[in-house]
C-alpha cells in the first residue's frame, strides 16, 4: 500500500501537467485541455476545466474514477474497493484522501483510541468472535477511533513460514469484515505494514532492562522447559509497547495471559 495519495482533482492534475510554454495569459491557461484515459474501457475523455473545486472526474462509460497515478505517472482509471483506490495500470493501492481526512477528524474528536492485535497463528474461531471481535464491533459503533491489527511480526516467534503467516493474516482480516467491522470506520492493518513500529521498539529497548524481560512468566516457562529462546522472544514485550505507544492507544482490550507483558 502506497502512502502517497493519487490526484483525483482535475484542476490539481491540470496545474501539475500544464505545459510551461503556454504562458500565463488567461486564454492560454483556460484553453489547455486535460485528456484523461480510462484504462478499463480504453477511452479518452477530454474537457476544458475552468472552474475550481474538488470535482472528481469519472469515465463516461464505466463510471470509474479517473486520476493521476503518482506511482506509474499515468493518467488512468482506478478501481475503488472500500476506502482503497487501485491504479488500473500499475495496480498500486492507495488510501484515498477522504479516508485520511475522515480518520484525522476521528482522531481529533474521538473519546478513545482503541487498539487490539491478534497473532496470525490461524483462522479466527467462535471463541475469538465471542471474546473479542464482538466487542470490537461495539467499540466501533461508539465515538472511538478503532485500530485492529494482525500481529504478523509477533507470530514469527512460533511460526517460521512467511506464506502461512500471510495466508492467516488475510483470513483474519476477512473474518473481521465478515464479523461486522467496517473498514471505513476502523483501521485494519498488519503490524509489518507500519515499519515505524520496529523503529520505535528499537528506541524503547534502550530504556528496558534485560532482567525485567527475563522475569516474565512466559519466558520463565520457556527456560524451565529448556526451549530455544531467541532475541525475538525476549524483545516481544518491547515490540508490544511500540504497538501501543505508536498509535497512542488509550483502550487496549487484551486477554488475561497478556497482562504481565503489557
Ligand atoms: Zn471506463
Ligand atoms: Zn499506476
């Protein structure tokens, strides 16, 4: 997913692509026409845009949004799925501008920032639904900014098959949607899609004593069972702290087994 947003406002596109040699006279600026191309229908649509304002242009045939793609630098059509715009030429996915504005407004106005993660160890079961996901849906209906993530990095301590983790992550996200979470109201993401969390965990690790981490019940159990303990196991609670502190979460619904780590 790209963090740059594509341009959908024809005036904005026009200003950027305006040939320099047309000069700045009113006539020259207002007669230069912008040709947008629908990749789906292979249709060119042109027009002279003199008004200002955020008006999205759509293909006259298939009604797809027409945009300037900042990834492949083409004027092309895009496919909308939930709050994601996907370039029809290069297939890059973008979060739409309106989604970013909506989330920013929710961030300012929300009562709580609710955060919960789940490890990508398998598909969700009924217990997950009754214990957690049902509550997620309730939080979402309230005046909260909800962030639900798949902790794919945390899964690496018990699973070393990236394909399995990726398949499970997609399955969990689909189950979230099937259970009633609205992707236009909540932020649903994988931990690894936010590399800044790893960076934050590195800084936090400078303040965390090794002894305190070794004292955690889960690690003590592993020592007693003479299991292999990686740096990842030791680092687990530090990364968890970054998961929480990064988005400044105020409500963190967790299972009782996770309380010592938190
Ligand atoms: Zn079209
Ligand atoms: Zn593109």
